C-alpha cells in the first residue's frame, strides 16, 4: 500500500490498529476455501452410481476452453506454507487451518466457499445435483461439525433450478450452513427469471446468497473473447461482478425479493459506485422500459448488495479508498481473507492507516453478524 498524506479530517485517526490490539477483536471472515485431501473425500458422500460416473467420465463443464486459471508459480493459487506436511491440498488439513489461521488471527467465524470440483456447472444436471449435495455433506462432516468456527455454505447446482431449490431445502434448517453459494459466471445473467426460485428459497430461509467470482457458463471471460494473460483473467472478475449486479437490479430481483441479501466475494469493490451512477443515469432516461422497478438502481444496490474486502483496491492516496468505502456504506463491507490462497489478506495488515477503530471493528465482525446466518 502506497500512502499519501492524510486529509485533515483523517489525521486524528491515523493510528493503524496494532496486532496486539487487534488480536482481541472477534473476526468474521467471509471467504475461506476448504479443499479435499483427494477426490476420495468427495466420493465418500456420493451414491454408488455417481461415484462410478465420476471415475469413468469425470467432470464435464461448459468451459469453452481449458486452461489453468492460476499462475504456475502459485499451484492451486495457494500460499506455499498452506500445503500440509501430512499431504493433501491447502485447505484440507483441519489442524493446520486451526493453528495457521483460526487460532493465529482470533477468527470467530470463517464462512466456507468451496471451489474447484464443486458441481456448480456440470453439463449432466443429475450429476451436478448429486455432486453439490456431496460437497455440502463433506463440508459439514470434515469442517463445520468438528470445528464450530467454520460455517459451511450450501453449494447449489445453479443451472438446474429445481435441484438447486431442493438442495437449499435439504440443508437450510441445519445451523452449520451460513449462506447459499453460487458463482458469478453462469449460463445466463443471474437476474434471469430461471434463477428466481433459488432466490425465493434463500430468502424464505433467511440465507444470504454468496456470489463468488469464477464459474464456467461456457462464455468467454471478456465481452469479446478469451484473454491472453493471467492479468486479464484476474481483472475480469470485476467485470463479471458488474454484469451480475446490473442483471440482478434491472431484471427486478430485488423488487421481487425485498429481503434478499447478496454478497459479492473476491471481485473487489472500487467499481461499484461508478456502476451505480451509470445505471441511475440510464434508468432516468429509459425508465419506461423497466416499469417493474420502483426505485433507482443505486437504491437497490445500497439495500441488497454487500461486498468483501479481498482483493481491496489500493490507490496511492488512501483517502480515495475511504471515499469509495463511504459511498458503498460502511455497513456493506465484509472482511475476507481468501485463506489459503496466495493473495491472503492478513486482517491486521489489510487496511490502510487512518481507518478508525469503530470502522475497523464494524468491517471485521459487526457487518458479518448482520448478514450471515450464524446462530
């Protein structure tokens, strides 16, 4: 972080919280990625038919093209010290997660978000439903039951609406699950009415929808084609989030589901004010096209959208970052570490100097308590 001199109104709050002070704070982390030690962990929760299907045919998703989406220097996009000495993948060893992460940072709750082979976008929709169910049971048995500080997410087979609703209904009454979990790159824009029953089920059970970047809807990651560089891929996460927010708002999801909460995970947030301004301007000019909207787009965004702090934009002048946070709303920012990935954000170091203790505590824990189902 490159720090410019603070504006006068921020100079009184210029002390960054120390690790000693911060260690006494309770932290709710909105983005923690578990992983199986091997595929055998997941197979144990699949019916025999689908175990055989996975062994014989494997995973078939709408990829469009196949490539490794992480730099070669960071296998599985993970920290080098997160690979367990006992073998397996980063995020698979609960003892290491406890010592390296939960205990070290005083985490009160970590909200899980399974990636990789998670069943979101399988072409065989029956297999997609079976795989997401297995992923949800695996999270519960391997992480959330033995470690109450870890809260599971209900991964849904997004492209099979009926199965997605059934999976939410199957898991929703179990307190180990804190959110429903989807990805931002889907076959259709997420405001499309084909997905509405999923939102209805989540709202009915008081579950926020966590929308994490990535996914394989079969479309190119840019508006014109496939990117040449990892840098383009990484920057493209923000554009997928913008498309998602635009679709949810303009299609009328939040007008129809007035109590729905949506959390955008790992897509940054510096783009959100500009998107809201543009949508408001277009709405004023063409509101006759969308008579189902009773409010300005920025109002729906302010009432229904939360964003996680990782990855956080880092302008040279920190005042610019605080201006963005102020516009979005201090109550709409949720701390996220992205553990165990290589770009992990240490909660004691992630925020620039000048953030007051009140705001710091609000982002680290207070907002998460208001959004996630943690009872």
